[in-house]
């Protein structure tokens, strides 16, 4: 309920931005060809926005691949919002 309240609040702001739900995996099993086309298109858009700097990923921590166990412990602790990135 808190998430829905937050979405409604963000959508009510007068800045013109809108927020909504997006199910990335919908249709994966039932409509495989359409799912792959949509996935290719959607990921292309997201990667383009990342490249342009329009959206910025929220990274909680970066770990070298050799420290994967420490990265897992950090991620499971959920002490900071964002993703844990493993770097080769």
C-alpha cells in the first residue's frame, strides 16, 4: 500500500513526470516471439537512456568478481538501496 501511495503522490506532482508499473517478464511463456521483440525494443530504449545520462542506475556497492561471497553478504544484508555490481 505504501508503494501505491507513493506512485499516486508522484503522479499528482505538477512537474509533468509520470510513474507506473512495468512487468518486464509478462508474456515470456505464452507469446515468446512477441516477448523477444518487446524485450529487444524496451532494452534498447533503456540502454539508450543510460548512455544519454537521462537515467542513472542506483549502485549500492561494487566488488571485484573475486569477492563474490562478500558481495552476496552485502546484498543480502539490504543495508543500502541499489544494486551490487560485480566487476571482472
